[in-house]
C-alpha cells in the first residue's frame, strides 16, 4: 500500500531522516516510536508531502508520489493528522471537516458518519475550532483527515497534550477506525497504547529505523532498548536484531 | 442636514464599492494591493474603449470586461504575487507599487492626457434622480451604486461562508501549508481569490467611470479613499468596509459643511481617529470582551 525506499530528509544541514525504508500492507497498523528528535514527525511530513525529501522514493499503491505536492497526495489516498492538530482556528468544526473533503475522493466517510464516530463533536458542530477542548480538537483533526476517504492514514502524536480522559475518548473512537481495516502509520509516545493497537512496531533513533518487527515477535524491553539507543553501546544479540 | 446625511451615506456606498476588492485581497490573501486604484482605471478605460469604439453600453460591456479582469487577477496571482511572496511579506507590496507605476504610464501612453467618462454612454442615469418625500433628491446612479455595494458584500460573504471554494480560500489564507495537507490546491485557491477580487474591481471601475471623469493617473486618489474606507471599517471585514465607507463619506460631508475646503481634511481626520481609536481603545475593549467570554461556561 505504502512503500518508502531509502528516504533522506534534511532540515538545512541537519539530516533528520537517514536512509529509511519500510513498507505497509493493506490493513496493517504500524506504530512508529522513538525519542524526541528521532525524526518521526519529519518522516511523516515527508510522506505527506509537507517536506521534500533529498533522496529516496515514496510509493503509494505502487505509484511514485515522491514529486507530487501534498494536495495531490491527498487526492491519491493519503491523509495526515498533523502534530498539534493544525485546525483552521477561525472556522467551525463542520467547516474544518468539510475542508477535509476538498480532494473529492468518493468513499464511506461523510459528515454524518464522522459525527457518528465522534459523538463528542455533535454538540460542537457550529463552534469555532479555537474554542474546542484538546480532545475535541483532536477528534476534529482526525475527522478532517477521514473526510478525504484515505487509503493510508498517518497519525502524528494524537495524544500529545491531551488529558488522560481525552486520550481514552480519542482512542475509543479510533478503535472503530482501526477495526475497519484501514492502513495506518501511527506515531505515539505512549508505548503501552502503541503496542495495544498496532500490528507492527518500528523504532526510530537519530533518523534511522533501528527496529521493525511484528508486535507478536517483539518484547517491551527490546523496544525500550532500541528507543534509548542502547543497542549501540550494549552490543550482543539485541544489536544484531535491531 | 438630512440631505447631507443621505448624500453622505450614498457616497459611502461608492467608497465601499471601490474598497471591497482591496479589503477582500487583504483579508483572504494578506496582500496589500497598491495597484488597486490603477486597476480600477484599467476597467474604466476598457469599458470606455468598448463604448467609444464599438458603441457598447457600459453595463453590457461588463460582460466582456469582468471575465478579462478575472483573467488579469488570476495571472497577477500566479505570475507576480505568488512569486514575490516567496521573498517575504514586504515584496508583494513593492511589486504592486511597481505594477501601479507601469500600468498608469502604459495607460497614459495609450489613452493620453484627456479625461474620459462613461456618463455619456448610459443615457440619463448619471444625472437623473428620485424625489424623496420632503423635497430631497437622490441620484439614481448613487442609489444603484449603494445597492451594488450591499449586494457585492453580501454575495462575497456568502461565497466565503457557504461554498467549497470560499472555504478553501479562507483555509488557504489562514494556513497554506495545512490547507495543502487536507487536499486543497492552495495555488488554485489563491488564484481564484485574486480573480474574484479583480471582478469586484471591474464592477467598481465601471461605476467610477459613470459617476465622474478619469484619466490615466486617477488611480492613486481612488486608492487613498479605498484604503481609508477599508482601514476605518477594520481591514479584513467586508461589512466593516461598507460601514467604513459610509463613515468616511459622512466625515467628508461634515468637513465640507464646516469649511469649504474641509472635505478631504474631514475624511483624513476620521481615518486618523479610527486608527488611534483602534490602537488604544478598542484593543482594551476586545481584551475585556474576550475575558468575559472565557469566563462564561462552555
């Protein structure tokens, strides 16, 4: 569904993502974990088209989308829920959701179904996005991405800055999406949550993917070691595995 | 007194009409278009040319000139403003300033120094009037201009609020990067916004030519009035622009009552007063209002 080949992304002199390759099959849920500054958000933004890679290719459903602008990638079936939500603050919840349908892709997701999936938004439909709580904002951001009827959804830190209750609400709504067979790439700081929803986990450190395995074949400790880059210092079997 | 009030309000409609394009471009594209006045004159000359050479009624001429203006707007955004915006926020202002000089002088070269008017081509509309009870007379053209301004503001607001294109234009104005990420072709939305702005300039240019005379360098004073109306009304608010135009015209009328040469001074004083008011007083009022809103339970 989505394939990344040898991707390098730079911020000026800094190489934020180095030689990253992986692929996602239809219906797979990949959790991407890693410390702050490991390159997760940059990788997602590069896949979505907000940041041009300096090397490598991005394939969506077999088509090379590396040179397409972001809006054409949405039309091709890719949607990003950006870090920090990035809602249009002066516009209402409903307007934000309708904007998600700008690419005009046909599919199951309509305004009515979004409100069904995120009941907390029903009462807030006419409210300005800037007046929403964090949880409501996140639900709107996810709903806005779903309105484009994507084949692949990139979720960047959906629980960042939310109260625990709001995180539970957002994930409760997400579970229906996860169960629907969508292909998802998820960046999540909370390892327990990431492991509970994902079918596969990848760990990034200093711009590289240092571990990429199915959830069933990986332990929490292995992920933690990769997360902190211990494999480099510690050596041994784990280093070979990562 | 009542007469002055009514005439002032109608004149305000005209100021609002010539300011709408400027206000629209600033609010949705964050561009201060200093070529605004010159483009008004371009539309007026185009209509005059059609009327003078081919005998086309200026109202019918709009059918030709408005699509032309839309095309100019689209090209302006695609080839000038979009490129200059990459060089920082100051560059588009300088670009439009340069454009104004080029356009003014091209028109001077083509049409010379004679003043022109569209009034001879619209029958008795430019001088006939309605009589109101109480022996007051209002010009038919002034009433038409006022109604056009209201219709145009209402139409643009509805377009921005209720159509997918309007939402795309607003989203692009707020945050072009995120607009692209939700699937909006930001360059197309901006070009459409510029085309719409130039159509309103085309309509305003037609009425400018009908209610008076113009020459190649008549754009700058028009830009000044449009700018004052837009700023008094609160830049970025189209209904505010209508109010701003009326406020400016009333201030000018009262200035003229006080002193024969007080017309312009009155307008400029109103402009400065509005500026100071907004800077020192309104800021405090808005802060208070936001605080009281924040306290109210959601």
